[in-house]
C-alpha cells in the first residue's frame, strides 16, 4: 500500500510532541458486549440456584434421607460391579478385535468387521433382552469338542444370573466400540515408528508392545474414557433385565414412595455425576503420566 | 553355506558385502525398480543419486527387506535377504529369520523416526538389550560412547522432542550403530534438516566413512558425495544409468539424464 509509506506528518502525527510514542503502552480495546452477556448469565444462574434451593418441589430433606440409604448403596455397588467387569472384558475384547481387524489374515479381518458392524447396529437394550431370553433359545451350554463329546455342561437357567447376563451383554456391546477406539489409536502411530523398530530387528510383538502401544495409548485413553462414561450410564438399562442397579433401586423405591420421585431421581443424578467425575479425574492423572516426551 | 546364492561365478575374488541382482519392484502398475544390479564392497561408501521417483529409496529399503522385491534378490554378507535359496527356488523366510538378518543392517531415515516416548538413552539401549541380549549396564556404557562419538554425550535423559533436527538425526545414527551393524543405510539423512544443521550430520557420516564403515547413502548433497563416496550410482526410471568413481559419474556423466540432473542440482 502506498499510503503506509507516507511520512508521519501526512497522517496527523507530527514528530516532535510524539517523540516518546515508541515507549507508550497500548490501551486495550473495551468490550462492553462481554460485560452485558456476563451480567445476564450471572443473573440467570443465580435465579436457577435460588430456585433449586427454595422450590419445595425438590424436597432436599428427602434427598438427604435417600442419598446414602443402604438400598441405594446396594444399587450403587451393582452399578460399579457391572461397569468394572464390562469395562475390563470390553477392553480386552476390543484389543483382540482391533488386532484381528488390522491383521493380514482376511478371515480374522472379516469376522472382526462383521462383529463390530453387528454390535454397533443393534441397540444395547435389544442385546440385553435377547440374552435374558437366551435360556429359551439354548437349553444347555457345554464345553468340549465341537460336534463331539462335551466335558462340561451348564444348565443355562442356573448359569445365567441377572448379573452375568447384564455383564455379558454390556461387554459384547462395549467390545465393538472399544475395538474401533483401539484401532484408531494404533493407526495414529506413524508408519515410520514401525519401520524404525523393524530396521533395528525388533520382533513384531515386541514392536507392538514397546513402541506402538505406548504411543497409541495417548490417543486411546481420552476416547476410551468417553466410552467408559457412556458405559456407566448405559448400565441403567440393566434394570430391564431385572438387575437392581442404582437406577433400578431408584425406580423400585419411586413406585413404593411415589411422593419421593423427584428427590430419588436427584439422588441417582448426584451419584452418576460423582462416578463420572472420578473417572474424569483418573483420566487426567493417566494422561499426565503418558505425556512423557511431550514436555518442552 | 546354506543361504548361498545361485551364481557362484566370482569364486576366488573377494565377495562383495552387498550384491544386488536383477532387482525389480512395482507399486501397482508403476515399475519403481526395473532390473538393478549393484555390488558394494566391504568398508566402502556408495552414494545413490537421481531424481525423485527414480527408485533410490526403494532400492535402499529392499536391502533390509522393508520392501519385498517382486523379482531378483539382494544378498548381504553372503545371505539372501528375506528368502532362502533351496532346490533352485527362493522360499520366503519366517519373520524371526528376517528379524535376525536386519540386525546386521542399520538404517537412518529422512524423518529420524526416533521413539518419541523414550529418552535418548532408552532409544539407544532398547534394541541391543531386547534383540542381542546385551546386559543393560553394558548397553548403557556403549550408548554413552556412541553419544560421545556423535557429539551428544550428556543428553542421555533428553526426549527426542527436546533436541534440534540435527541432534535427533545424530541420535538416530548412534541408535543404528548400537546394534553394531556390518552395513549402514542412509535414506536422505539431511533432507529434513534446516540448512545450518546439515553440516553436523554430514560430519558424523564422514567420520564413519573414515573409520571404514560400509555404507549406502541416498543423498542430494553432491559435494558431500564427491568427498566421501568410493562409488557413485545414478538411477533414473528404476535403472542404474551411470555408475563408477564419483569423479567420473559426477563430473563427466555420459548419460544425458544424469548430466541434466547434475547441472540442475550443482
């Protein structure tokens, strides 16, 4: 631009009174809009909190009564148990499925793809209900040579307690999602890393365990924690297969004490918030530990 | 010599450390290597030159079997890489055997490819301990020596990201040397570096050449090639169009394509 090249006098700044211009600080631009928006939000938030505290509809007294009742804690324990078991089994299954999908074996690749496609397509509640009615489809479950003699026989009706059905259903579902999370993490590690470790003569399994997996985890952890939080809340569906988890107990109590529906739902809300907060905390801690090499 | 090669014609003469014969490789319908023959003597330095896409890197990567040739073979130290010659045919080797062969050949990449989650020291001791069974204290001591050799002693606990590109590449060279290879491969080792960092990496490679390390180097640094190479090879379109002493290949190229390329990069 030609104008910017003109002398200072031409745009109204003469040299002498502004000689100390070079030492001046810049005065920041004011943003009145931000202050107005802040005020509006603060007023709305205050109103909401005030309403929470004073509206008798919430019955905070009853909330305090129910919050740590043994019946609620029993439900909470079931939720924790199902979540923990399904998270571990789902992750193990997910790693196996991811490795199968990335393998050179076309059969393993196809089986893994079909599994993931199927379980991501069918709603979890449908999976749970099918499993719950499994005893009608298969009377016994036996372990042995395919089409040959069997070594163990389970009577399906005895084997399938509600807890087992719920855990299997959630794990099957979880594994399909975990597989994609793990696969994405593995693919996020550059090809150069694998080539460098191959060039050094590291065996394939060693390459995966020491070089690829630790780097993949940095991408896997945030995505899997997301998945885990979904699982914690997803366990509320096991109520439909007669397992009394946190939500199940809240539902049962609500039908016995219809007047306490709202405080009971708030109790469930509070506990789910606490659980997901703990998981987020763990995520923060794990991610900090995985950040080796990223510090500058 | 169970891993011996079909042709044993050059009996009596000193067998070259690397022999490439009739090497062909295509990616899809694109022929990258179209019948390459090359010998590299033990203790010598060979530079591969040529325009991009001429097959230099692919040839280099066939030497440690990061690429599988479609036809022909590469022999390193009297053993065919990736295959076994038996009953007049080439049989693919199991992964374990290929892994063993690779321990004799070190490689340095354009993008360094250090392991970012491991410290400099861990990068250096990982493979000797895991693959060659070197006791940890010995590997650590050896790593210190190698880092001193590339001018980076004292940076053992640094992570790769904390180092400049030139320093990272020198660590990568030390990492390759830690396996005590008989042959080192360099794939454009200075192409990803800022101009003022090129010299420090070339200096390390020059020292290795003086020390008698056998090396194959893909590079665009013509001056450096003239200085260190015992043999210069010019590739174009997947074939070797010119090879011989660097002075002949670089200063008096007979091939038209080589002449055009060299006058453009010089």
